[in-house]
C-alpha cells in the first residue's frame, strides 16, 4: 500500500472509531453539528470546543504523514484556521463534521509533504552544484553558453533580482553553509519563514537560470 493509500485508510479508520458527539436533549454538550453551525456564525468558542474534542485525532493523522512533531503541530493550527475560514463550505447534507475536518487535515498534510519533498530535491541539486563548483554556481558551461556574457555577472543579476530577505537567506545557506536553524537564530526569524524564503528563492533562481540558458 502506498503512502497516500495508507494515510487515507488511517484517516477513514479514525473517523469511524471517533464518533461525533450527538447529544441527547438532557446533555449539556453540544453536538458536532451544533458546533459547526456556531462556527459558521463566527463563534470562536465553538471552534475552541471542536479543537478540544478532535485535536488529538487530527494531529495523529497529520503526524502519520509528515513524521515530524513540530511540523504536525504547525499544520494542526493551520487546519483549524482553515476550518474557521471555510466553515461556510460545510454542509450537513454531505456528511459529518469530523469527516470534513479529516479531509481538510489529510489534504493539508499531503500537500505539505509534497512541497517539502520538492524543496529538498531542489536544495540537494543546488547544493551538489555548489560543492562541485565552489567558485561559481554555473561556472562549468560551454564557450557557446558564455559567449554572450559573463556567467558570474548573469548569476549576480539573478541574485540581485530576489527580495532582500530571500537573497540574504540564500547567501547564508549556500555561501556560509548555515543550516536552516542557524539562519533562523542568526536573523531572528522563525524556522518556518526561513524555509519559505529558501523555497521561494530557489524556485526563482532555477526559473531565472532556465530563462538565461534559453537566451544564450
């Protein structure tokens, strides 16, 4: 069974095992449907009750996908923000609140994993190029490729085109060899922000280099 299938099965099993609180007339606890209706009316306390009721199962699902406690916690908070922002899209005619929340959590966890894997592949490719050619990122080119200009000058232009925060993060990572955590501490920036800046910066660099190569 592949990762996505196992995640789906895990989520479905959890959704079956944890039945929503329906509530009898004499019960003081509101049902999941009651809470969702209140969230749709922008009742923050109702969202808090849903969090207390289901944060455990949703975090377990996310953790099963990303295998990182801190990342799972961050994603869990994002899921509940999405529940708050997208509550109006929930319909009791289409299913139970828990099933809807599980779908949101599963989708966000899988998207985060795919983004992380794509970033890691890009980072590894760029790091390999730097280790092989420490003098310049794209120094090993043919005469035909460099006859239209100095590759180092072109690379400098690409770096200069980045927003200052992304440029500094790229330089600390690849010119000074800092880890993401070291960059976060050095720049007094959250680890998540550092990861995002690296990801966006690398994508812009690859896109720009591809355009430059096509022009040469």
